[in-house]
């Protein structure tokens, strides 16, 4: 491993109500990724707040089996954090209460940033903050429920629907007025999806606009990016999503960076193989070997990105069914192969192109004050967050 020049310490705990996060770093909830096994794997690398996959409020309230199955926590998970999606204040409030009372959750985050068409066309995700009244009602319901258990509620949002329909400054004001403990801003609009470059200037504008903590999200690929985000915008911390795919050690770098220590972990392929094995092992603990190995397959390409590994070996790794099979294949990797430094600072995971438009309910943009024609979400609906 090599290290960058130590920087002055920037570490300051992130306070969310009575909850203190030692390192101001949050793992963004990602569907099919941030399950109990992955959260445990990342938390073993460094301190932070590790958020469960997003669940729907209606699914939780109505006892949907798939939703309930997603609420699995590792035995070492001392702070349980869950992201909740919903478009109905009553459902969101009740779901928040269930999370606090039945699952011992210590932090609830509300999703108002998802750009997926199946969500925005129902008035949810990144579309919802356009309806200021509805946004306030949802936030107030969640905060009221959480406050009865001393559980802070935060929200994540985007800049807006597109450049002509920005919502983030109003969303920040409403969040503050509703008693929300912090707001995270992804510096892209819904129409951008995950394309282009995140607008960190928008994060800075939000910091100036509100008195509650602001977390910056978007284009944090390395620990140095997190430091720049905080320094340039004045944000109180960062939310990390795609940057940690196949690189759980990024949280080690982030913890070190905020302490002013070494910030660049460059593992050889043998160390990466050991991390892959640990990941698969944790998945089997929580899901059983067959399902755990199937879940692990999607991570192979991220772990091996840029490393020398033949196409046949990559294919076989992405088809494993047992840990023994995985062990045999990992032995074929060159443990001394150096980390591909050309991959540092490059995007990971989904990117794509800007959307031609954002799917919205009919007449959604006609006014900003009402609740609009929100379409009821499905009980088992999940999104990319």
C-alpha cells in the first residue's frame, strides 16, 4: 500500500439529534448492495453511518414479506439506520414508528432523490419535493414519530427535477422547519440520472441557506474527493455511493483522511481476493451459501476492475455457487498484481446518459403548493435510491 501526503485533520463528528457519527461519512443506501453483509464489511474498514437498503413505507406498514426480509441487521451493527420511501404522510409516519419500536432503528432517512422513472411517474423520489406542502407533511409525520423514540430523521434529495424545476433550496428550508436533523444533497437533477458531473456549488449554496447539517453527495470516488467536498462547500460530511463498489476499503481511507492520516489504500490483488472472500462469507452467513454466492456474483466485476484477470476466470467467478468454488478460482489470481492506479478517481457503477425527460404524474408541474396527483406506491416496490 502507498499513501498520499497526510493532510491537516478535518475530523469532526456528525451530530444527528442525539446520535453522534464519529467520522462524518454515510454509506448511501443502494438497492441490492447495502444489505447487512455489505454494511458489516464496510464498517470493518472504518467508522461511519451505514444505511440499510431503502424500503417502502406502505410495504412495511402492510407487512409485505419482501420488505420485512430486507430489514436484517448484523449482530455487530450497533447503530441501525434505514432509508424509507413513501408518498403518503400517514404511511411514512406509521412506518417510522414501526422502525423505531419494532426494529430498534436509531436513524431514519427519507428518500426524495430517486430518479428512476417507475418512482417519479408516481410523484415519488426526486419528483416529490416539487410539491412543497406534501413534502412538509411527510417530513413532519416522520419527525413526530421518530421524536417519540429519540430517533433523528434526515432526508436525501437532488437539486430538482431539471434545471428549470429546482427544488433543493426550498426542500432545505422545509426540512429545517419540520425538525429534520440533516439534509443530504446529490448534486444532480433527476433528468441527469447518474450522468455528467455533480454540482458541488449547489451543495455550497444549500449550506449557506440552512442551519441544519448538510451532507454532500456525488462524485466522491476517493478519500481526497471527500476532503475537497467538505473544504469547498462547507458541508458537514459526505454520502458515498457508487465510489465504494468493489472497494469497501474506501471507508478506511475516509476515516484516515478525516484524521489527517494516510488516505490512499492501493491493495495488491491478493488483498482484494481476501476482501472478496470475506464479502462472500458474510453474505452466506446472512443468506445461506447458495443465495449468498449468487448475490456475490454482481460484485466480481467491480472488485476486479482494472486488474489483470482473464475473461474466462472473470466469467467463472461471476457464476460461483459455493464458497469452495470461489476459493479455487481466487487462487488463480496473481496475488502480487499491483493496484491499477489508472482507476483512481474514475466513475464506478451505473452512469448512463441524461434522460430525455422525467416521467411525472399528469399535471404535476402545474403548481408547487398542493399535494398533487401522487400515485400510491406498491407495497413491495423498491428503487435504486
